[in-house]
C-alpha cells in the first residue's frame, strides 16, 4: 500500500491584482509590465501541509483568512500564483451555494450535469439516481428548475450528489449551515462514515463541530498557516486568539440577583445494583497542577486551586458516575475587576464540551472584587455517567455578562479524569434516571 499523501501542498501562494479603475487593466496591458497600475493582495502565502488517506482536516480562521481560496485551489477551479498542489484521487466539493448548478435546469438535469463533471458515466448516474433522490428528499421539486429552490433545497441536492460520486476526497465549505437540523444530522452521519476511508476537508467557524468531526485542524490567518496539528490543540489556540483580540467589554451593570428554584435531589435506584457490579462508572481524578496549566486571559486573576469534592467537602481522587459531587474553584484577584463570573466546562478527549455552568445567573449582584482578594465558586451537581475514556474540566474567570465579557484567566484542562467502566447504553453521557416504568398488559 502506498504511503504517499492524498494531498500535498508545497509553498502555495495566491496573488490577486486589485485595480482601482477598469481602465487601469487596459493600461496595464498596454504598458506590458513597464509600469504597475494595480495593488497586490496575497490571499495565500507559503502554505505547506500534507494529508494522508483516512485523515479529516478542519479549516478554521476569520473571514478573509484565505479558507475559500485554498479550497478552490484544491478543487482545481482556481490556479495558484506559485507553489504546487498534488491531489491523488477524485475530489467532490460543496463550496458556494448553488455552484455548478444551472438555474434553468431541473433538479434531475442538474444531478446528471454535476455527476458527469465528477467523471461518472450516464449509466452510473442512472443506477444511482434513486439513491441520490432519496438522500436529497426534496420530493416533486426534483423535476422543477433549481432557480425555484430555497437555499436549504440547494444544499440537499448538492450534498446528495457529492455523497454518491464515489469520491476519495470531500471538501465542505460551511454550506451545511443553511440546512435544517434533520438533514444536517444526516450529512454528519455520512461524513463520519466517509472519513474512515477517504480524506475530508471541513470548513467551519464552529470549533466544536471541527473537534467532533476532524482529527486535525489548519488555522489560517492573513493567508498564512497560523497552526496545523490536532483539532483540539489548534481550536484552543484559535479560541484564545479570538478572546484576546476581541478587546474589552462595556459596562454591563449588575442587575438584580436571580434566585434559582430549589430542586429536590433524587438517586437512581439502579446505582445500588450497578455500583456493586463491573458496570460501576469509576472515575479516576488527577490533581490540578497550575504550573502545567495552559490557557489565556488578561492576567488580572490567577486560578490557584481546582478541586473535585465529595458531599462532605473532602477532596476526591476517585468518584463514581451518577453520584453527587462538588467542584470548587479558587482564584486570586490580582487587579480590581467588576462583575466577576466563574465557570467550568467538562470536555471529552477531543475537546468537545459535554456540560458546564457558571455563576452569572445566580450571582449577578456581585459588583466588584478589589485587588488582593480571593474568589471561590462551588458547583454542586450529580456527575453524569460517562463512557470509558479521558475527560478534562476547563475553568475560567471573566467579568461582564454571558454575551459580552472579558476572560481574565481561561485554563483549557485544569482537571483530568478517566472513566474506566460505564453502564451508559448510548450517547456521549448517561443521565441518572429518576424513574423508569415498564409493563406488559
């Protein structure tokens, strides 16, 4: 089996010539390069990476970073100014909405047109047309001109085609954002299955979707590679950059305290049986090390301790899913801050957030923390039942509101813990059941 990468990009650059007036193009041609009537804009500069079979790569970055330009070059619809791109295998792409469709043709005619452009014969298209139509699920609109389609119907038909052309490389450029929830889930299931054997490039501003779908990520900034590596690490670097470049918030106001209703706790009766069996959800907890912690923030606050506690406030090195626990976060205020918020997020090994909370809703009345004070937040909750694997808890101290805030310290992985066994049957986490009724009459 060949070890050569499916896609290899070397010193790739793309330059555009920006003319202030249409006449300047003619002048440029007439002067034959002796004078320059344009400004240069480098959409991409010195891009290098390689992708092997079976890898999925998320491409992230702000608008104008060069993501779409890179994808168009990979698809062969745009020529690079310099550098080289080697692609081994058939490429299918979902780029601009409606790209490749003739608006006057019916959906059926556009299926034949697009599939032919991907190299399929008429016989192959005819054989797969029923599966394409079923996947698109647009009913009688298949026989209508696509100019009558909504944006969601465009996506349905376009994705259905690329899903059935037997491509080795799929490129998706944010087009799924306009689809409805059911169709998006169908596409995600297809992509998760496809990436086991092919190469997937997935562009999205949603870093959670990137971490869920991709093993690696490419962060573009100003047309250059800012980072290329594991999806979790690159996404965290990108989020840190976004927070740091967002500036400060405006005065948010404290508002009135918000009282949360008291809820009666309960215990899943099955835990007594499960905790005496090999299905007990044992969670091994590792100690917080502030020296090894990575993150970002203004530096006005420093998180000193993060502890997972039992109900008697004893530190835990081992706990069991489904049982009550307490998460305590202690932070030193180094400079005065207003309207502080302390929060946490539990993530899986890919960095996908599973659950979390913060102090904003229940303690909006805390106006200011003077310098040289200590913040302490304690969260009481019942630990979900987790699938076997590694997990981490990110903690953060900010000031402002839920929507508009400044991060003073964000620690990506403050606490690590490992699930050794589980009784959960499906999903990312299992929730203790209050009651399950089952009968036959």
